C-alpha cells in the first residue's frame, strides 16, 4: 500500500516496515497508525512474508504519540484519551502479537512512550548502541499504555518497570540489554544490516512452527500450568502435521540442511 508515513520493502521473505516521520522522531498520528495496522494485517495474510522487521527513519525509532495531534486547541474540549488509545494503539499491539510470524524491532534511536511500548510488543528487539528507551507518560500526567504495563514488568521485573514508568527514567541500550529488555545491542552504523540479516535468518526457519510458538508464548501469559501443557500438546499436534516438520525430519535423516517453506 502507498503511504507517506509507512515505508515497506520485501526481500528474501522479510517485510521491512519503516516508520517515516523523521522530522518528529516518527511520532504517531491516527493516520500513521491506520497505515501501519493495514501493513501488519497484510503481512499476516501474505505467504511470501516469513518475518517482519520494524524500524524508524532518521535518528529515532518512535517518540510515541504526536502531541500536536492530541493536544486540543484553546477553548476546545479535552480529547477522549480512552477512545484514542483503543482506536490508535491497542489494535497495533494486537496485530503484532497475533501475527503468526516473528517480528523484529530494530531500535535506531530514542523509543519513547508508545514507541517504546510498540517495541516491547515485538518478538525480538535489536538496539543500536546509541538507542534509548523511556516511558515518559508520568511526566505529562498520563499512565503508560500500548501494552507497556503488560510487557515491561514481564521483561525486566516489577521494580525496574515501576521505576521506568513512575520516574520516567531513560534506559540506555546497554542497560536495556543487562535488564533483559532487548535481545541484542549492535553498533549504530550496522543496525539495519545486522537486523535485516537476523530477520532473513528467521525467514528461512520453520516459520509455521515459530508462529505456533508465538501463540504458546501469548497463551502462557494467562494460562495456569495445566492449561499450558494442554495448549502445548494441541499445537504440537498441529506442528506435527505440517510440511515443515516433514521437511525437517527428511533433512535430518538425509544429513542435509532443511528447506522450510513456512507451512
């Protein structure tokens, strides 16, 4: 799809999505969110897409909400932020988590507010060594949204998540790696190349099974042990009927590298 705010490129089974409002650190508007949601939903249905990479144009990943759009003009009523979050941000988080393919966030600079939250919703975060993460909601009298209060405590623990969200403390890339917030930190100049190579590697794997694994991870956030054991058994049955499984076994027995097709 054509969009001024979302750039896309597909190569080697990887869909690269670039948030494209670099003059405002890729801050999010309702139109930009709708365009991104359409791309994510399209990727879910496109069998040629085996992995997704999300990054930002310019010197930032995403600064969160475009406050110019959210701030009412003088004399105008305050915006209904509940409706705004439900319309603009919640669908993006659901689309990322429901996408049956691995999603990699390549964080190339500041990831603030909802921008950081969107990165947390991805399956992997690769950060440039000059990247930073900040939950700045409290500094303007708001609460974290876009899934931050769900994902962040699970990534870094309650104490660190509370400090980030209540104090608005900036976390550097190296701190984020030490906290378990990101998967890898690389030199800023190599971020895009390394992230694309990583996503391309994922795209050659048994992505049907990776999608099922993602479903199990999602389910584990709410299930008790018995429910999770049953979910594992159920989806193992699904995986065992896949072409990727047959290819994996044939390759193992034939002592060759497998050629997975994602179904």
